[in-house]
C-alpha cells in the first residue's frame, strides 16, 4: 500500500502514455501555454523527440503538466481502486505462488523445487490473480484516463477516491454490463509471462546471492533487494507490450464507438496506426514505479516470512 501511494503519479503517467486517447489528443493539441490574464490557451507545436533518455524527461514533463493544469490531486487518480486492489492482488498472488510451488514440488518432483516448479506455480498464480482482480483495474484505468485534459470525448470523473470509484462502477455497469469489468482480461493472461519471469528469476538470483553471502547477514538482504528489483526490471522489459494492449482494451468508448475489441485486433491496429514503438509507450514511467516498488515489497515479504 505504501508503494502504491508513493508511486501513484508514475502509474497515472504510464496509463495515459499507453492510451491512444491521450496519445492522439497530445499529438493534435501540442503543448499548452497559458495566455496572459488566463484568457484561453495558446497552442504551439510540440517538438518531437526520441530515445530512452527523452522518455524519462517526457515523464517529468507530464507530471508537471498534470500538477499545473489539473491539480495535485490528479496525480493520484485511480489510487482508490489501486489501494482496494493491491491487498487482494498481492495476497492472492503470493499465497497461490508460495503454496503452489510446495504442492507442485511434492506431487510432481519428489518435494524438490527447481525452475520448472517455480515457473508452473508462477503461471498459475498469475492466472488466478488476474481473473480475480481484473474489475478493480478496469475501474482504475477509466478513472486515470478521465482526468486527462487531452481526452475531450471521455466523461470526466469529478470526484476522486471512493466516490469517484463508485460513480465509475455504476457507469460501467449501466453502459457495458458485467462483462465491461473484464475488458483486458485476455491481455492480463498474456501478461502472466511477466509474473512468471519475475518469480523464476528472483528465486534464481536469490539462491545465487544466498550461496555467496552469510545466511541472514546484511549483504544477503541487500542481495535479495537487488534480486527483486532486477527480476522485476527484466520481466517488465520482456513483457511490457501486454500492458499497452491491456490499457487499450480497457479504454472507454468514444461517442459510442469501441475502437479496440480483441487482443489480436488491438495488436494489429496499434502496429498499423502507430508502429511497434507505441507498444512501449509509458515504459519509463512504468519502470520508475515498479522496480523500487518490487524491491521494497519483496524485502518486506522475506522479512515477514523469516519473522
């Protein structure tokens, strides 16, 4: 929960950069600069840049724009559903993985754990977690997109927190039915690869660290934190496009038109209209959010297990 609160602004930026609604509006509008006396906005062309370093600079610019143009509270849009979702999501994932690897090892591998056991348990945990918590993340995505000043055709959520979440839930239920809460689930299943890579790599790196350090020593704990951060970084880089596809599938309709209807259709349409690079939109903000978050989370997880 602490990690979700601290890194919430990066989550908002990531979601917007993944969304075609924000990308199209940002390109069309360019950069706003307030005119003297506050009478309207002056438009001028936004310089186009590329490169990994610029992606991190762009993240900073968007954080500044949200703070300036929408209010500081907009940096925490969708935090309510995130906090509601983070407890069951992490609980289900860690519980299913931790017990799953024990059961799989005992039943199929004579009680011995290896990378295949870890991989199978992680994949199962990802599927269970994604299915159980998908409605929460749909609400979060809708709230984060509703705040953007570039998305003119999407109804704005005037309330934040629990009130805004409830209004968003009612709107989805009224207009799309129960199935609206499961948009992007196919992309979430595709994203099981991220959790699988993360768990397998973490277990491997942790084992290597433990073999080279004193058991329970300070360096072993540093090694575990480094292992968690490294595993999350590699897993995110390897599977990131599923995040973009999932966000597109969860976008609200614009003027009654649903642009993205299926996983394969979304992939082809994104590549055709925007190129392969767009599948990595928001990656810098994503890494700035998830890598330190994973390091802290696994540190606390290991500490509680040992305690």
